[in-house]
C-alpha cells in the first residue's frame, strides 16, 4: 500500500478535515505507542499502519 492510498482511506474513514489531526494525535498501542503519522515517518509500512488504524477505529470489514 502506498502512502497516498493510506491517506485516501483515512479521509474516507474520518473525513479529509479530521484524518490528519487524528493521525497526528491518536496514539496506537499496537504501533508501539506511536501515532499513525509517527509510525509512517519511522518507516512502518503503510499497510501495517492502516491495519492498526482499522482495528483502533473498529471499522467494518467490508464497505457497503
């Protein structure tokens, strides 16, 4: 997954005006206590970050 796809999914899940703020401030234990933005900056693959975000937000498995 590319970062552009990650951010598109974030925008879809949280809205474009909130997704970056959430990614910069919400700490995810599964990412060793990093934020999504911090994990991406540290080199964690975008797919792994997205999966952690998906679980944290308890998003549905399939979009209807």
